[in-house]
C-alpha cells in the first residue's frame, strides 16, 4: 500500500459525527433516565440541549426535536380459542421544533459543534410517569437528524421521568393550631373503641409515614361491662395498589401488595388501660410504587391497611378467655410525587403529628 493510500485510509477512519441529548435534571431513575419534579405552583420543566458535532462535511439537513407525553395500555387475552389484543392510547402533550444547522449546500452540513437548548413545560395536572406491565405513562424527547435518501436518519430518543406533586406548598406552622390528619375511628368487637391516624391521605413516593394505633379499652360502650384486657398478638401494614385498564371491548383489573410489613414485636403487654403505638413505614420510590392516576383508560388507586390479630379477655387471672379476632383499618390514600426541592418548611412535622394523636 502506498503512503498516499495509507494517509487516505487514516483520514477516513478519523471521520466522526455524533448526535446527543443532554438533560439538566433533578437526578436519575432506575436505568439512568433523567428525573423532573413539579407541582401546581412550580411546574416541572424538562430542560436540556441537543448537541451535534462532526469533523467533516457530512450528509444531513436540520434536526427535528419532538416531545411527547402519552399513556398507553396493551394486553392480550384468549377467548374461544382466539387471541385478542386490547390496545389504547391517550396523548396528553406533544411539541415539535426544528434546529437549524450550517450548510454548505442543501443536504450537506458544515463541520463543527452545534448546541441548542430546549425547554418543555409540563402541565401539573398531567399524570406522573408510570411503568406498569400492561399500562404506562411515558414522557419522551427525540432528536432526529434528517438526512437525504439513501442515507438513514440519525435518531436519539430518551425517556424522561416526570413526578408531579399535588401536595400544596408547606406553610410555617401556626402556634396552638392542631395538625389536620387523616383519622379512622371504630369499635372493636362492639366493645372497645380504637383510633388510627396518618398525617394526611395524600402521601408521596419515598415518604416515611407514621401510622398510629390507639386502643381505648377503658372507654366502654356498655357501662355495666367489666374492663376488657387487650393484647395485639401480631399485625401487618399493607399498601395495596389497584389497577384498572379499560379500552373498547375489554377491561383488565389487578391488585398488588406494594408493602406487606409484619409488625409482630413491640406491642404493649396485656392491658386494661388506654395505650397507643406509632410505627414509621417508608414508602418505596417510583417506579416500584406508581403514583395515583385516575382516567377512563387507566387507573391506579391505593389503600393503606393495618391488620392486627387482637385477643380480648375479661379474666382477672391474666389468662385470655376469648379467641383472636382481626382488627382491620383501611384508608384510601393518594400517592403523589414529592415536592420540588428547596421548600423552606418540611412537608411532615412529626412533632406536631405526635402532639395531635396524643390529644385525639
């Protein structure tokens, strides 16, 4: 091979071009997807740059930028030996723009480095990202370098994660004002009042949630009854997720235990007096826990449950005479995204919560 041929081959090998999407985000998700967090007062803004570079005059026109927020459901069933596929889509948002490059002539891009910033403002009412098995809510940004035939277009596409929060901006606590909580009151075995509370029925992914159970065996429904003795033998805290998918001609429903945490130790000894216990439960982050979504095509709703096996007796000997019964609490909750970073006051004030349940 002659020196001229060797030099020509080296020049060909050194040719290079690259199209990239670069994001300025609040962090990364499970597979490196950029995360953007928003709320009604601070909408999420998907920010980034389209970057293109080439060290030679390459084939191409301009770059098309496309943003889309879309929900989809898809599943397959067998009916009467036939395989039926159900598929539905709902487009929430879509935007297109064009990024001009420098051209020596139509279809040819001048060598150099190009960068163009972009911003897509997310409607706070749009559902957060959901990645389910048969239904999902996806945000995508796609850059396409359009090239003349027969060359193929160069495409770079990136899923981004959007977590929209419906939690209002935190306010400084007012002195001597009790905290508003989500409360459940009932009567166990028609005899013993009990009380369960969480700070709010709106909780965010990754949040640590205090759950308080208060038993009041000293408060009698029947004033002639003797004081019952109460003991919790075991308990479990569950967060259940209910999924409903519906498209024309078909529905698909499922339930899933996101949390099933046994709380078998640490309950008070058998007592005839009032007592309470608070357990802190940490919710999973997305995508393990999907934010609540309600629509005609896809819905995900949630219940927080406390299920305790309780024994109640009236014997003064310390031996229980009654069988174990189930004390069950179910509270509808809304799972949302976290507040954007930088809030001056905490979303949950644990001290005010504990003060509130102490006087409930």
